[in-house]
């Protein structure tokens, strides 16, 4: 498919211009290996190279994707210069591969000194490894007929990593219950987004070299992703495939290739069920973005700020892969509309790709030109080129590249913190990441009995709306995990024998719902669980943890103990959930018992630790004395409430803790009450409630413009507290354009509880968005969220 090259020698074909990528690509030599660096940043106005401070000058993350761009460009144009660039990029990728198939990410310099200890460059089978694998697979596919000898080298490197992945497969079929959903726990690493890139790589290789081993891996990964679509057109999370198995309502645009990966794998292996699963998610979650507006992430309220080329290419690849798998031209149409973002069909109205220079710009953070980042780094340029290589040559998709929005029925995000206090003393709080969701704008209100907020908002369109409340669902049994530490009856001998602990209540982590991640590796409470007890005196907090684990492994010391068996502790000295005052590990090491302080990065001062194997040999016990001063706790006294969490890993990337929540987020920590005896717990609800839990009834009252309040129940969680988006009422409400007010109150029957509310999504029931093209044509998308029906009306 030879084509005449541009007269100036530029590597360009129509709108696809590789010149800026070529400028960022620098040939160098690592020892006797010729490779290419791809410089990471390029900043306006001069667009010279800018390297990543502290990380390095080039990364597999970018170079692998650059290799794919060069390969795809060669296939489209026959330009052998692109093949030469691809080979150099592939050699960089191979140079960063380790002997066991994992990858490092960054090199520090032009001689190839690898960054082996950076936070974004360590030995891994994660993000950059899967991108490296994808490049090797695409390289093998293209070079197999052009240069069989070199293709064999690529194949060898590819198979090294595929073999490593095969060794870590979790058997298909295991599920974990999270918030009432059966989550497929065999998705590799619990990360559907990373696994989707793995699936792209496996499928690319399988197309070139069909074999049962690769097919088995494809079937394992694809079946997990296909089983993970949640919600529907009117029920959150609206048909999305979450990016991680530990956050059932969270999705981000960057790298979430789940739809494309499923459709491509289904096409390659003849699995219509995978194609159908991809189409279901595209026809609900992606279509709502076309019909309303593009977003960067959702979890829980949608966020449109921070859009980048990476997320746009994701939508383009999803729709175009479905087009190839189904033959339905509507998907090509949607891919073209998605790619029109690069040519000004975005909230800023600014082109994000320049065909004359080949620069892809770095992002949009608001609906004005001054909120556009006109730097042109490697990732943005590469992702733009990937998208345009995919749609530019298709006659259906390419027709819509210059289409722009002319009208839309917009939804409205209403933040609770934009309201005014209208009764009582609502408590405004700040928080960003909960461990599985994003608090919109970083703030929310906590409402108790007698509290009221009035929140104004304006609409520009009159019609029927759904009102969705972003609020915290709470456990049916208990609002939050509450623990008790009793005053020690006398001196405590820290030796691992629990002679002094008979009166201290125990709190167990022994259920599947208490896994933050990795419950697919769980072997049951008799093999993987723990019970923890707390005591205290004027100087120290004591803890005793009885761990069930028949095989103890720990050959590291100090900060290295995280790699094997260790016991993790987290503490918030204020109990307010604002920051961690202590994060530590207890470990029995080759140098004896050790307590490592992860905040200070040294030994926890004056801590004592004892360790013993359980009498039955099926576990072991940690007993620790932790000085309050070392934990940064001031004025310990009976009645003081601390935040606390404790947990263990049970293999792989798993983590089991008391609450089942992310302990690095302080607001997730359980409450630990210091008490002289059980009688001191009466003011906190009584010893029986604290130790066994109690029923609660918590709800949010929402009155719209003074009408009868709608009640949104909050005590609906089957497991733990979590932020969620619930529809208020079963029927839409009619709202005219103009000003409105929401009045928010605590509507629970349990007066001692509180309702936490983040904000609201006020959304038209029927979305409608109109686009117009330079050819005079118009296209109207109408999406009925009640039924999920989509209509596309075109006029010439």
C-alpha cells in the first residue's frame, strides 16, 4: 500500500501528522542496542523537550504507545521510515523488560540507566508493563511477514511477559460481594483498566499467532471484565464497567479500554457474549456522554474538568472496535463524533490537535480558552494520533470530525456546600478521595436532627428531570465500626502470650466483605483472618492481634517487610478523620520483632513487640506496646476517641481489614474509644451496641421549591459506609427554566445518627444534543434514560 510521501519529506498523511512525535523521538544507544527515547513533555511556546524531574527522560508508558503509532502509520501508508522508528521504540521497550517478564518504566539518561526505585518506575506487571506487552504484540504482528528474524525476537520478549501473567491467573468464577454486587474477583490485580490493556495485547498477539495458551488467558480476562458492567440507563452507575473491583461506582476516562478490549477479543475468538457486553456498556454509559457531555471521571458525581486526549482516544477506540466487531455504522458515526473533540467540539471550543504541526495539546480544565493547556507532551500527541489513525481513514467516521455542538439539554451539578444554613448547625466537612469515590469539589455537609440547608440552583431548560442525590449509604446494622480499648488491669508483659488480655473485647476481620481488595485469593476465616484487642494506660496503647495463617513468611527487615507477612496499623489521634498521625507495621523479622513507622520512615520510638506461634501451629500472635507519644496522641484519657484501622495481606495485592475500607483515607478509620471499663461506654450507646451493633434508620429529606419532601433512605448498605448516587423518587419532576431551591434536612427516625450529603445531579429524563457540520448537515441525538432508547436523526 505504497503512497507518495509529502513533498517536504514530512511523515504526514492527511490529518495524521507524525512530525511532532518524530521531534520528541530521539535515537540513542544503550550499550550495543540502538533504541529511541520519546521525550515526555514539550511546552509552549517553543515546544522544546522537557524531561520529568526526578523520574527520568523517557518511559515505557510513552515509548510503547509511540511504537504502536509508528506501526499503525506504516500499515496505513507503507512509509518505511515509520517502521524504522517503531523498531527503535520496540528496542527501548525490550531494554526495560526484566528476566522474569516484568518491566521498569523510566530511564534516567541517554545511556539507559534505569530508574529502579521510583514511585512510577519499579519492577512491575502493571500499567507500563501492559503497554509494553501491547507494543511487543503489535510489533510481532506487523514484523512477522516483513522481518521474521526480528519478529522472533519480539515474540520471545512477548512470551516472557505472557508466561509471567499466566503464573498469576486467578481461576474464573470466584466473586466477592461488594455493596450488594457480585464482583468478579478473578480480574487480574483487581484492576479492570490495567487488565483491559493486557487484553488488547493478548488479542493482538492471538490474531497473529493463534494458540491455546493465549486463548486461555484471553478467556480468563475477558470473562471477568464482561461480568462487571453495573447499573442501567437510569440507575447509577449507568452501565459503566468500573476500573477497579474495590470501587463499584468509580470510572475514569484515561486508559479505560474495557469496551474496546472486550469487543476486539470477542471478534477475534467469536465470542458474541463479550461483544454484547461491550455494546451494553457503550449503549448506556458512553452514549450518555455523547448525548449530555464528555466527562473525565464519575464516582460519584460526574466531573468534566481535566479532559485529555487519552480519554478521548479511549472513546474513539471503544466505538470503532465495536464497529469492526458488529458492522453497525452507527458506532463509526459515534467514533467520529468522539474524535471531533480534537477539532474544537469540546467545552472550550478550542482545537486540541494541530494537523499542520502534529501536536496534540495537553488538556482542558474549563469551558474557556484560558483553561486550555497548550503544552504538547508525548502522551497527548500519541493518543491524538492513535485516535486519528483509527478514524481518519474510515469514510463514515471521518465525516463527523468537524461537527460541533449547536444545542444541548444540560444537566446541573448542585454542590451541597453552595447552600446556606437554614436551621440547626449543619457540619461542613472537607474530604477528597474516600478510598473508592471522589467527594465532588472536596466538600460535603453532615446533617443531624434539626439541621437544614437551603441550596439554590438555576436551570436553562424546562422539562422533566430526575433528581439524584450523592450521599453516604450506611450499614443496615451499624452506622460505623466502633471499637473499645479497656484500661490495662496492671503491667503488661509484651511477649506474645496473652495472659493479661482476658477481659479485653476482641474485634474480628474474618468475612469476605472486610476485604478492601483481593478477596478472590481468600481461603476462608480458618486460614486467613485475625482478631484484635486493645488496652491502654496513661503512657501507651497496647494491641494484641491473633492471626490465622498456617504459613508465616518474612525474610525482610525495616521498610521491606511489606512484601511478606506483616500486621498493619493506622491511627488518627484526633478521631476526626482528617489525617493519619501514625501508620506502622508489626513484623517478626530475621533481626527479631520490629515496629516500622511509615510516616517518619524509621523505627517507631520506644515501641515493644512480642511474637509467638499459636499453639495449634495455624497462626501466630503479635503483642505490642506503642507509646502514645510515638503515635502522636496527646492527653489520653477515658472517653477519648481515636481513629484506628488494622489489616493484613493474604497474598498478591489483597488486603483484609476491620472496616473493609481504604485505611490510607483517614475518614474511613473505625472509632476506638478509650474506656476505664465497659460501664464507661454508656454515653457512646452502651457496651452491647458497641460490641455487637444496633439497627439504625437514616435518611435525607429533599424538598424542592417548598413541595412535600422526597425521602432518600441512607441505611441501605449491605456492608459498610460508602458514597453513592441514588435517585430521589420513582417518578420525574417537571421543572421550568429559572431559579429553584432544594431544602435538605435529616429525615431519619434514629435521632442520634447523621446524614452526609455531597451534592445532586439534576438531569433531564430525555437527553437531546444537536451537532452541525461544515457540510451543512445536522445530527440530533435523543437518549431516553427511562428506557435506554437512542434515536439518531440526520439531515443533509
